[in-house]
């Protein structure tokens, strides 16, 4: 019984780490805070820091399926997370033109 419990625990941890570790979706715009929430393996913070923009209200464009990002702008107001597979937007912008 202990062996079965140990195997189950290992399987659960493996699935949990796969669920958490993902890249951004190419073609979608993300708030900095959203990128931190979907960190893949290592956090997006070092990549964001390399651009000189680490605020949660900075917007980034995901330019490839490997998690490559490009800084776009800092929102004057809050950056709004629209949810999975939809581009985030600055609160003072109309989100429809960027819908992903």
C-alpha cells in the first residue's frame, strides 16, 4: 500500500509541474503580471528584466511558440488580463483590435 501511495504521489507531482510549466501563446499580447503567472520552467522575470520593463502593467507580445517575448509598452492605467488565449490590454485602450 505504501508503494502505491508513493507512485501516486510522484505521478501527481509530475502532472502538476506539467500543468504549471507553459509558454506564452505566439501572437498574443500579455501583461507582465500575466507572464509571471504562466512562468515556464524558470520565471519570465529575467527575460522581462533584460528588456528593462518588469512592471505588472507593462505589455509584452509573445512572438514565438518557445516563449519569446518583446516589450510593447507600459500601460498608463492598469493592464487587464482577458484570460486564456485572449490578448491582454491596457485599461485605457479598446481591446477589440488586439483580440487574439
